[in-house]
C-alpha cells in the first residue's frame, strides 16, 4: 500500500486512466461555504461502479460532522473543515478492501445495512 493518502489517490487515478476514462470522469475536491469539504469521485468504469452506499450524516456537533455515499457510481463525501483526510481515507479503505477480496466484510463493518452491490438481477445486499 502506498505510504501516504495523496500517493494512494494519485495511483488510483493513474490506474483508472485508460485514454478515455480521464476525459469523462475524475476527482473533484472543493470547499463548502458552511465551511467544509466536498469530495466527489466518479466511479463509473472502475471496480467500484456497481457499489451503492446510502448517505448518512454523522453529526457530533455543528463543527464536527461528515457523511459519505455512493450513488449512481459517484462517491460523494462531505465534512467539516477537519475531515478532508477522513473523507479520502474512507474511499481508500473501500477500494483497498475490494482489491484484497474483503469488500463485503468491510462494508458490513463500516456501513451496516446501508450498502448494496448492484449486478443485474442478482444483487448482493446487506440485510
């Protein structure tokens, strides 16, 4: 595994660039005016394109909050100004657990009852 989160993100992006993907899909990291972070990663045509995670806001206080989802092959993560690393680490853990063949176990631990993998009519989902 790469030594830093930024190095991992660069390698994940590079691994998905194929001459076409990078022209239509990509990664956006923006600031919010409330204030906070907005991380959006297009997962179409990647190993995570069939995954869905329902959004849930984790709010400990007005200044301590975050939420993540994957819908329509798009990772969307929002958080307060201190959560950028957490938002990026969350997608790294998802991608790495997939590569290690442990995706479902990770999802059930991290997102119990909020995830599903959509594959044609035979969908795997959390109970």
